[in-house]
C-alpha cells in the first residue's frame, strides 16, 4: 500500500524543490467549498483570506466551475491571432457593467497594472503632448501593485524592491491619503504628469482606508490638470468592500449594489475576483479617447482574452449580482467591525480594527518585528480559522463574500477566544 503524503511531507517537498518566494502559514489545503477549506488530513477551516480576495464568490462556486468546464470542452485558446466567439461578449458585458467604452484583457494583476502604466504613458505623449520620455506617473507610498521590475521600481517595500535594480524611472511618490502633497506635485509639474495610480484601500499595507472624500477630491485635482486617475481595484473590486467597486465609480451597476456612484476613474484595473479565483483573469477598462492609443503591435498577451477567461469572468460577475454579494459584504462587515471594536474595549491585545465591507484588519499591540501576529495566526489555524499577518503586527481578515451571518458569528467567536489566549 502506498503511504499517503502528510502535511509535513508536502511542506518539505515544496521547501526542497520550490523557490522560497513565499512564507506560507504551515497548513496544506486540498479541498475548498464556499467559505470552507480542508487540509490533507481532513481538518476543516474557515477561510479568512480568500486567496487575497480572489475567491469572493466562495471556493469552487458551482456556476463558475460549470462555465469553466463547458468552455474547456469547446475551445480553450486561439491566441489573439484570430477572433473567438466569447471575447466580444465578455468585453461588452463588462463594459456595460462598469460604464466604460473598452476593455483590454490580460491574465494577472501585475500584468494589468503594467498595461495601465503603458496606456497612461502613451496617452500622455500622443494626447496630452508630453515630450518624449518625460512622462511621469504619481504613485502612493506603501503601495502594492505587483512585483514586476517596473512595479517594484516604485515600491517602498524593501523586500519587494531590494537588489532588483536598476529601476524603471518616471514615477513620483506622494503619501497615501494626502491631498495636499498630491496637489503640490501635480501643480509643480502638471505638463509632464500623465497619471495618478492609487489603490482605493491599501490592502497589502494593512487595510488602510483613506479619509472620506479623499478619492473624489483626488479625482477632481487630476481632472483639473488633465491627469489620468487610475484606480487599482484588483483587491478591492468585485464587491469586496460592500460596493461593486471601492471607488463606486460605475454608473451602470444597478442590481449589483445599492450604493450611488462617488467617482469614476479614467482607467479601472481589475483582477482576482473577476474570475472568482477559478482562472487567472485581469482587465483594464477605459473610454475610447484613452484606449485608442493602443493599436496593433503595441500591446498583447497570448492568453489574454482567451475563451475560458471570457466565459468564467461573465459568470463570476453574474454570481455577484444574482447573490447580492456587495450588500452581504457591506452588512457583515459592519457586524464584524462592531463586534471586534466591542471586544478591544476589554482587551489590550488589539489596538485598532479598520476596513470596509469584508476587507478588514486588526492591529496587534506589538512591534512590527515581533512574532505575535504570526503566533496568533497559528493559533487561529489550530482553532479552525485561516488568516495571515501583513506588515508584522497586522492581521488581515477577508472571508468569501458568500459567508452568512451565522458563520460570521462563529468566526468572530473563534477570533475573540484566540485573542484572549494572548
């Protein structure tokens, strides 16, 4: 009889043969359904990370898996050398939902950010009249947009950036949630600034939520100086924050959420949950005046816009609408923060709870270089809930949006009981 591999066996195998570019929590998952995952020994857990908000619709959602299976049996890939019968349907479907003229399909979130950067620069030269090679893009401190060489060139994370130079030029950093600094930088050099790239909520930095009105006012400053406002909603989009988009910049989202539009970005970057975590899909959306700078040969991807991606993305978006996941995330997020805020009144282990919808974080009362948050996550794992620290003393909580109220209260009790142990 062949001995089945244990979690320890599998971890050792990956440590031996895989590059050590991640530091996973020591749990080996082999099955997922809805808000739950199971390890290879059969232990069941609540998933409170959702693959960094990619699995908003829950693990292995039957409708999304069904769309994947059906399309996989018909046509998987043509490349963009030919048309396929799914891409145009998907492009129209997404453009109608988010209120844009055009969609450019890619695969990963980092690819989509790179695409937006390229579009912004080309638009700057061809539409705004920026002199050749002088275009600048404003970014925010503590940002996380991916790990390509260009993106880490404007990262402030020493691990992401260190020893990967020489770095790509053309980026100017301003503090996040600081309108004064943004305005000063734009006013000083508005002729050469093509775009402002921002996460509506900085997830990887620790779920930093900006002040009320920050995004709308930043958009107005950009508009005044003919600077493109680019929203990176790879993590915050697709109902995660209680609205279809954290910017709520879509004017066509009837049925997706009850929130009224706040702003509309010039370019919208999507990824992660646009596929429900089933397939690598990302997209950049913009109106014709911006997207028309992309012409044959200027950008592309063999897998970008493949038929499976198109079928999966349409079904993943339909699930969000049909199951009212934005409303559910908004309602459950309020409960989560209220319950945790009541808890920290009686405990000194957590100093702060913050977030929107079901993208939340707690700040542990310890230094960033301590192991307390990691140790808490290990104990949460032992108690049946999976989460992960970010930036040392912060724990991010982002369960699938299909979670119901009863399940949420079970998870809140697990979190409270675990924190009491510390």
